C-alpha cells in the first residue's frame, strides 16, 4: 500500500560558537563535548511511494514538504532531484516542483538542511551552547513515473438504459473529477467506475472526461486529464453524413461518406468491403431486386458494382449535360435506368457492361391549364410513373419496359409520397397530420391507412419486414403495417432508417433491434 513519506532526521554535525572573547580561568573551565539534539528533526514529504519504498515522481507535479525543528531554528533547506537543485527555502513549509531534466531510471531526492539552536535562555542546553549550528542531509530513493489513465467498458454492463465506464490510474494518492458531456457529475471521488444513462440512438453526446485532482478537489498544475468516447448498444459505422441503401436480395447494407463506399453484413454489422475512388461524393442509389448488383451515383457518373465485395463492373457517364437524373434504378430485367424528370426521358443501359440500349420518352401527359406540375417531385419505378400537381392530386401512368400506358388522375391530397420498397404496385401517400394512405395502383383504391398523429413523422418502411418507422421528439417508434407499436427507443437521430430490423441514421450509428422486439 502506497503511503505518504515521513522521515525523521537527526542532525549533529557542526558546532559553531560566536560572541565576544572571554578570558577563561582554570577554576571555571569545563571541557565539554557538543550535545546531540534530544528531539529529532522531522521532514514530511507529501509524495507517493511504491511497494519498494521509492518515491514516485511525476514531471511538473509539486511535492509539499513540512519540516519540524523542535530544538532549533531552520536556517535553510535545499531539495535536489539527482544533482539538480529544485528548491531552497528558509520556511518550514512549502513545495517544490518535479523536473526531470532527462533523468532516467532510479534517482534520489535529497534535502540539505541547516538549523541553529534556539535563542539564549530558551533551554538549559542553549545557555551552554548558544548559537550552535547543525547541518545535515537526508535522501530518499525515487523514480520517475508517467501518469497513465486507461478506460474500458464491459459489454454485459451496457444496455438500452445504462452504460458503465471503468478506468485505471497508476497513482493512488489522487482523486478523480468526472465530467460527462460537459457536465460535472463527480467533483471528487476515489471510485474508478461510473454508471450513466445510455446515450440516445444517433446522439454523438457520449464523451466522458476524467481529471486528476488532489484531496481538496483542486486540479493539478499542470493539469492531467483524459477523455473517452464511450459506446452504447449501437455500433458506429463510419462517420457522420452517412448515406445508406439496403439490398433485400443480398441482405447487405451499403453506406457512403463523401467518396468512400462500404458494405456491411446484417445483422452483425461487420464490415465486408470498401471502395474508394478519386471522387469527392458518392451516394449508393439503387439495388437490383433479383441480383446482387448495386449502383453508386458519383454526381457525374454512375458505377455499377457486382456483389457485396464492391467489384465495379461498369461506369456510365451522365448522358445529358447540365441535367442530373431524378431517379436511378436497377431493374428486374438487368437494366440501369436514368430518369430525367425535366426532360421526360429515360436512358436504359445494360447492367452488365454499361452499354446504352435505348432511350425512351415519357412525355405525353395531358395536363389541364389549371395544373401546376411538380416536376421536381416526379417519382418512377419499374411499373409506374407518378406526376403530381401542386397539393391536390397526381397523374399515375403504368409502364411496360418504360413505355407508357393509360394515365389516370387521382385527386388525392398529399404532402409527400413514394412507392413501396418491395410492393411495386403500392403508392404510399402522406397527407395532412402525417396520415399515411396506401393506394393500390392497379385499382386506385386505398387499401390501408395509418393515422398516428401530427407529431409522428414517417421515416420509411423496412423492406424485409414491412414494419413502419416513425420519429417523434426524442424517440423513434416501430409499428407493424397496421400502425400497432412494436418498439420505442430514445433517439436524437437525423434521417433514421430501418432495414431488416437494423436501425441506421445520418450520424453513422446502427443498431440491430431484433433481440428487443423478441422480448416479451
């Protein structure tokens, strides 16, 4: 057990007499020897020791000292580390700072001390030995140490509700000040672990800082601290601003951040492969419904990849200068489709080699003079083209190999809409108060509605399970297709999405929720 260092120093080295010359007579002369100090000099160093009795010296940290001289007056005390003097004082209490000066291995701390006897008359012995001076030296074995603060977590101590963080420190005399996300939660403690509320899904606020303080709670000078980004039950994939795309065929999650594309296994979230090009922007944009092909939009080109290993098999330049395709699709008949809404045109490429096969015009909708088409909001899939007019309805046209069929107008109020990810003949329509209506595109009938309330913001439909993901303030909620709640989780996520029971978000976190759905 490390202890403070307490030493007693008995000093009797030099006797010095001073004053006027006095004639000595034989009848009053007594031959005497210098008397030793009856009470030892006491030196207290506020320094930690290891099991071998060595003082542990930390570069830049101060050591307090106290010197008690019961039978004498302190003249000076000089402290040395090795041969380097670090302090000299005539006061019985003070401190000195530890300097290394490139010393390595074992060193010594030394104190050279000088005292004088008390004033004449204060003791019988001082009346005899007035002005006696004592000089001496004390030394302590010592060694330099580097403070080491290490954090760790145990997986079994991490849950949806709480996380526990542990740390170790290689010096025992100090205390810890704990700060979580900028808030002091322990001003001074000897504990080496703390349990915190689990971070909300998607929240980057998961940073703890431990600062070393003394027994008064004062931070050391210079300060010593270390931070740690702790984890919850979720997994951090790869940075923020994360684009995400899921392949139901391969059960693979594709992500991108700037120009880097990655693939991850679901549900393990183990990284499978990555692809980097000299492009600054990459967005996984389309997956094939019946093969492992995946397309990435690079803002001026589209790359087609084969498989989760991200092997590029074709590169296609944008065919229209000055225009960006509104939608990019991989079709069930092995085509890549680039849809230009402002041009009412589709370019079809062979998905194996990137060769252009044909161009199809999709113009021909007979808008009325009162219509104001929302060109920027057109939607397309393999089977339908949807062309909305502002707020009060849309024109729906069936497609066969991207050739137009008969257009039908539906006067359905909407705020937004999109095609079902796995049921191509269903159109999901968002309307007032975030009401969701699912329309059968073949019959034009509303086959199902979900009305959870205005605060429920719809996020997406899980392509694998058909469950719905909603977001309300501070929570995300998963329901079945009838709107019945299955799971609720604290969340601060931006653009959360659900893929085969795996939550993902823009901030780069992912969480397999299947184990929690299965709990009774």
